[in-house]
């Protein structure tokens, strides 16, 4: 009987000593958890851009000093569509405001027009032909209006300069007198002239972010490029009695453009810490 009690007492002592030892041991911390990836803020940064498109151009009227000889004029003027090719660099300030500087070449557009004029004793019909091209440099600012399903509508405005080149200008006229008599034909040429003007633009469009660094734009632009100018008109034999260049008054364009933007500020990429054993 004594031996049983001794065995129980020994077992109890062993359990108490084990519990005390366990109490003295430090509690192991829970296994480390991976921290969630940081939220990538859309801070500003530099970007490059490229644009292609086509133009739909207008001119208000053609002016020449010889027009003072006529009592009325009715003009019908127009341009063919031409290509647009541009490059630029910009900076995105924050989520809603960005700005860039762009330079573009606007390809040759064929100009055609007619002018029905009356003068004392008869009337005259002129037919015009020319080609026109431009270099345009603009400083632009844009406001992004919010993003839905990766699509961001925007509006903007720009100011700068346009180098308008008028080339190969011809004026073929036919004068018909009111009194019986033969019609008189004339042909005049204007030398090629390029001039710089103040230019301004209004933008509207939508951008689609394909990746964090690559965005595609579809945009409309209204562009005012000022006036174009020819050299003095001269006849087919080279004759020219007065200074009489022809002015293309108020050249404007409704442009449709497809653009791309490359963000040069790469966002931070989260990578989990390496775990090594041993």
C-alpha cells in the first residue's frame, strides 16, 4: 500500500515540475504573415507621346489687292484631307491635370476653289489651285474628368505657332463682258511662301489605359492656324505690275487623332520577401 502511495506522489511531483518548466519557457510568436502589397498611388511623372490622324480644313476667304476692282464676290473654297504626324513630351502632375509640348507635321493638302466676281461691264470666274502644309508647335494643358473601366475622358487647350506653307498657287480666270465680244482668259502664278502665325487649339477625347505605362487616346481637336500667303501673282510670261499676293484668311482645321502615351515613371512593384531554410 505504501508503495502505491509513493508511486502516486512521485508521478504528481513529475507533473508539477514539468508544468513549472513549461511556464518558464517563452511563448513562441505566431508565424509571420505576409504584409499586403502597398497601394500604388497615381503620382505624377514624365511621359512621351506620339500621334497620327487626319485633317478636315477650312479657309474663310481669299483676299487680293485686285479685289477692289470688283463689285461683288462669291467664293467656294476647300481642301482635301491630309495626314497628321506628331511627337511630344509631357508631365502628369496628378490624377486630373497634365501638360505637354507637341510638334507635328501636317502633310500636303490640295486646295481648290472658285470665285465668281462682277465688275462694271461684265463678270469674271476664277479657278484656284494650290498645295498647303504646316509645321505646328503647341503647349497643351489637359484636365482628366475621371476614370471608368480604364477609360478617362478629357478636355484641353493649347497655344503655340504654325508655319503655314502655300505652294504651287495658280489662278485661272475667264472674263466675260456684258457687251457682245469674246471672253478673255488669264493665268497667274504665285510663288511659294511659308510664314509663322500664332496658333491655338481646343481638345476633347477619351484615353484608355492598356497597362500602367501605356495609354491609347482617341481625340478631336479644333485648330486655328492663322493666315496663309502666296507670293506676288504674275502672268504666264512673268509680268507683274503691282504687289498683289493672295492671302488665305483664317485657316482652321477639325482634326481626328489617334495617340499613344508612354509613362516614363514606372510604378513600384511589390515582391514578397525571400524565405530561406537552415
